[in-house]
């Protein structure tokens, strides 16, 4: 939850910064303002209530009101049941999520259409568009590894301990045997690929003061469907549908390509 608040706050600060520049920069009536550019390239910083990510879009303006887009993005996907904890009985123990079995990253490749709802006034302001997007998604399930404390009895009869890595297994050890999360890179050679499809619907608010430079905010909803199901937590509930509300900061440029 703290990470989501951080990303929403970060994007809000960026938006306020851009708006303040737009208000202080004088508007210039030039020939460039009359040109209709037929290409656009944008990047995205995405925050949703189950993670965050980055994206890239390549668009072609079909006319003044419609843009055709090919989009690519990568986002993390978490369970709403994830709660970070720490073992209070061991010094320097690491934070971890009890019951988590997989980290998930979702790769999306989609086709989109964006439609102009109202044009920006000549003195500046906000240009509003709505869009839809659909395509293929690929979820990468990477095992979530933990540091686990193993008690060892020495030949002398004394007790010692060792810290080993292992996956979550509540039948083999209890929560107070968990020292913390293992490095994120542990388990990359065990990634499981789960194909799926997705759809998005949202609104685009463009506030940039220069026509060739795109500065915008987006809000919307995304739905991912995985026929083979995804498994994030050890709760016996493999999910097929994931609904996410998101906010994005969009930046890029417009240009002509003949």
C-alpha cells in the first residue's frame, strides 16, 4: 500500500510540475501549431493497485480525431493478500511476505485506438481523449524464495543453526523459522510462462503546452485473463481474472513521417 501511495504521489508531483511550467511559459502562435503530425512515440510510468510498471507506445494519427497505437508494457502483479512482516526473534532479519509462492511480472503487447473528445483551446488547457486497448499478455511466475533457519545438533550435543534458502512450506517449518526474503534473483532459472489476454479502457488528459511534446496523465481499468490460472499466494486460490485500476504519466513526442 505504501508503494502505491508513493507512485501516485510521484506522478502527481510530475503533473503539477508540468502544469506550473505550462502556466509560466508564454504561448507562441507559430506555423508549427497549424501542422497535423502523423506519428507519435510515448513512454509511460504506470502505477496500479497491484503493482507498477513501464510502457512504450508507437502511434499513427489516422485523422485529427483518431490515433492507431501499438503498445508494449511490463508491470508487476501482486495479490491483495500480501502483507510484509519481519521475524522479531532474530537480529537483522529481513522483511518478507508470509505465504507468498510466486513473484509475477506481466508483459503485454496490444493494439489500441485513441479518440479525441475535445480539442485544447488556443490559450492552452487540457485535451481529452478516450481509448481502448486489447492484446496478448504473458505472465512470468518466478518462485518466491525465503531464508529459512535450520537448527543443527552438533556431535557435542550443542545446538547450532544454519540459514538456507527454500520456498514457502508451512508443513515443513513455522513462521518463526523464516529469517526473511532471499535475493530477488533467486529462482530466475525456474520461471513459468503463463499466456493470457487483456483489455484496457481509459481516459487521456494531455496538458503539454508544445504540440510536438506530449505530456499527459491517464486513468483507466485493465482486465487480464489467464486460462491456465496464476498462483501468487499459498491459499489454494489460483486466479484467472485480474482487475486493476491504474494511473499513468505519459511523455513523448509527435513528428511527421512521410
